[in-house]
C-alpha cells in the first residue's frame, strides 16, 4: 500500500509514554513511505519518561535546570562533566567530516596552497574508482570516539539558549568554569553551527530527533530513508569491496548528511552539499571473503570550491576541481536519502464507444476498457504531492481519467 499509517502502540507494543514511541509516531506523521523505521535514529531517542520530560521542561522554562543538573544529566544521558574524561577535541577533529567539503584543516598553511607535513590516515579519502567489487583498500578508523549520548526531547531542547552570545547562560546551566573543557566544547560547536553556510551548502544544527527529521524533509521531501554504516568491523584494516548499490542508480543525488558534534546533549551538524553520489557497499574480509559490514560511502563529484589545502588533496595527490573525493560515513553519523523511486500502478479508464446491438437508429453506449501500466513517481508527482491521494481517487492525464489502486517500491 502507498500510505498506511499504523498506531505505534498497537503495532509495536511500545510503552505509549516513551520518547521512542513518540518518535515512531512523529516519523509516521512526517514520512510518507513504507520503509522500515530507522533503528539508528530511534536508538538516539531520549530515555526520559513522560513525567521526567515534563518536570525538566518546566525547569528549563524557568531557567532552573542548573538546580538539578546531576539528576538531569544522569536521567537524560547527557555529557555534563567532560573534565573527568580524556581529551576528546583532537579525536573529534580527526574523525569528523562535517568540514569535509570546503574547510582547510587547522594545521594547513592558509592561502599558499602548501601543506604542512602531516600524515593522512590511509583510507580516510579515496577515489570513486576504488569502489569496485573485489578491490582491496584500507579502511580508516571509523569508530566514534565521542561518548554515547541521547537527544533531548524537543520540549526541553527548544528552551535551551543556542547562540555564541548565550555562552554565559549555557555555562551556568551546565556548571562550566572559565577555560574549562565544557566551555571549550560549547563554544567550538556553537561557532561551527552559527557560521554562514558555504556556497551551495544548506546546513542546520539539530538537537532533537524531530528537528533532524524536519530538516531532512525540508531539503528532500517526505519520501526519505536513513542510511548508516552498520558497524565498525574492518576499521583500521584492509577490506575487500563486495556488492555495491548506487543510490539513485549511481547518479548524482540529493542527500542530507549529519555528523555528531561535541556538546552536553546530542547535537548533530546536518548539511546538504551539491553534486554527490551515495553508495551502499558490502565490506568483506579480504581473506575469507565473508561479509563483515555494510558501509555507506559518499563521493563529492565537484571539489572546485574546496580549499587547496584540504587534506584530501594531500592524500590523493591532486587539487580542487580536478578529482572527486569519497569518504565513508563513520559510526554514529548518518545520511538521509530519497528512497528508491516510488512507482504507482495506474488503472486507466478508457472511454470507448461500442455500437449497441439492435436495429436501426440504435444509439451508442459507453463501455469501459481497463489498461494497467506503471510510471515513475516523477510523472505522477502532482497526483499525490504533499498528502497522498487515497486509493480509488481519480484524476486526468491528457484527457484520460485514471484511478490509483496500488503502489510498490521498486
């Protein structure tokens, strides 16, 4: 069926008062396809109960969350005491690719096009031609070094200040001292989130699962799916490329990729950049040929606006605009894509004149002949754009009536 929405409580047996169940409902409301619910996104739902959410939301509205910070952090699965953990900033900079399209690395010489001598991790960047079945290539360390965290419910995150001008307020909420690790991570992430987008880039930082869904829908529409690399198997090893599936048949496509930032609560930098190709790749053990992972790779086909000091060009030995650059989606990052083309079976109602039997002067009566064909959604997009037309609804195409009666994902 093309547009079936089931109650998450009846269909899954989930507790109706959890954030996860609410997120299932929200996904069903906003996304118009029959794809499986995104397990990865659901795993990031807040662990807060409805009662806890209401209580902390009230405190947030009163600017009083700091009075119950320890309980808030423990219950909501937040990162509130980073000074007790090993330094994470270098790990974040080396692992994250949210600056991958345009920004030079911090250690590169500005403007001259020269590189400082630095080692680029093998496999961090690669050419599209490396994605060939049977090819053995190095895989970088795709492990996420950041602590496991959860999204805040939107009812709480929407009440948090989110601006470089409000750092003092955030420091108060999270008990951050001057020059502390907490202050540093807040400031760095806010600056990155609030900078102007690069040419051709559409960006937003999202602090709730609902915000992430809304942003993806605003860029891609309602027929989307979420792709992630399945696990970290093969990380820092040689891998063999297995079967490859190109999203949109391997053509340039639109996507929204989201990368986790270091912040007290789960925060993602989501952006869409032009001219990318997205691939799902079976990753094999090169010795046994057994499948060990399913990875997501993104290839940026137009690098002309990238900095000449980008480490990708150091790794691959080229310059902006001369080559495409590919990279893997790391653990706990994701990309939103348009789902495979939705095909709608169209039942054409063809009005045909048939001479009636009988004697002279007999009039003509209308008979109905039925023909069935399938067309891609782009040709019938106006039929169900926004809210899908119910089955049995009729419309006209070039003067011919038709009725929608079924749909399949192809």
